[in-house]
C-alpha cells in the first residue's frame, strides 16, 4: 500500500481504512460501515477546469484549492492555456509574482474592461496631482500667514517703542517754557518780539 501511495498523483483519492475495533462491530450486530476515505483535493485550477490534477501541475502551487476565486478571475480574462504558457516560460522564482500580477490585472479588467490597470493608474495619478496642488496651496497659505504674523509683530514692536518714547516727549513738553525775550505767548499763539524797540 505504501508504494501505491507514493506513486499517486496529487488530488487523487486515497482510501485509508480506519483502525479496526473488534468490540464495536462484532458485538453490535449492525452491518459495518465502509472505511473512511481521505480525499486530497486537486488545485483550484484543475477543479474549475474539471481535469485531473497531475503530479507536476504548474498551476497547483499558485492556485490552492482554498482559493478558487483567484483562478476563476484570472481564467476569465486570460484563459487557462495562456496562464499555463506564461508560467512555463518563467523561472520558478518569478512565477508567484506573475500570478499575483495576473490576478490583479484580471480584477482591474473585470471592473474596467476598457482600461483595466491603466485606468486605475491614471485615476491615482490624477489624485496625486490634485493633492500636490492642494499641498502647494496650503504651503503658500502658511508662508503668507507667516509673513502677516511677522508684519504684525513688527508693527506691535514699533507701537511699543513709540509708547515708551511718548512719556519722555510728554515730559519734555510739560517742562516750563523759558522766555528769552525774543518770543512770547499771546492768546495761545507764539508771537515774535522785535529785536529793536
């Protein structure tokens, strides 16, 4: 039986009987149930294509049986034969990336049959341009506000200096006016007295 198991292809059904329990079947009198079967399922690609999954199936490592939608989408857009040809032409190190790219392109192609990924790229580039324009405008606004703030600070500093200088000027004005004989005040007007009389 070991030799049969080693030669089997992945995805084929292997029959393994359950351990025999003498007490359960002989004493009950009921007919014995058939031995349980362990089923190794084929890859998602072979399952969808309804074919036998060969031992060296190119699609098996990239389309596991747990992700049938992945192959369904890629198959709808590219076709199984094209996917197989592409994978066979690539080295094994690049196949996983190629499959994820094909699935991504197929999803984009289903959403946008005309432009596919190019449409998504153009849309994202447009968003980037708009956001860059908004960023430039915001940066210009920030610079403008900084200039306004600097101007306001300069005006406030000048005002403060003038307020400090005004008391000195007012003190000078409040000092009594010394009359030297040439000028005098008449009804609040400054009148010059002639030098000869």
